[in-house]
C-alpha cells in the first residue's frame, strides 16, 4: 500500500472502550515481555536500527499513559438504585 500524502481521505470512528482496553492489554503484555528474559518484544515500536530497551520501555509507558487517559476521559454513567 502506498504512503498517504495527507489525512483528508482517511476516515474512522472513535475507539470504543473495548478497543482501548485491548490496546492497554497489548501494551502491558509488551512491557512484561520486554522486561522478562531480556526479550526485545517492543522493538516493533522502535525506530528501525535502534535496539534501545530503555527507549522502547519509555515509548510503551508513554503510549500506555495516553490510552489510559483516553479511557478515563470517556463519559461514563454511574447508576444506583434506591428503595
């Protein structure tokens, strides 16, 4: 697929709560794998040619923070029932 020259032809919907939770779960898994046994699972987020585990961890933590903020900023309802 060719690179886009702009975003005017791109459309989509906002992420659902389930999608955001799925992204957070994947990030958590990547962080865990990065920290276990010296694995570099988070390299898919890295700049090509750079194998910087600390940089990869920082990028994952920043992404996690972003998606957590996105999740908590969503409108929510709290329902209670009185007798």
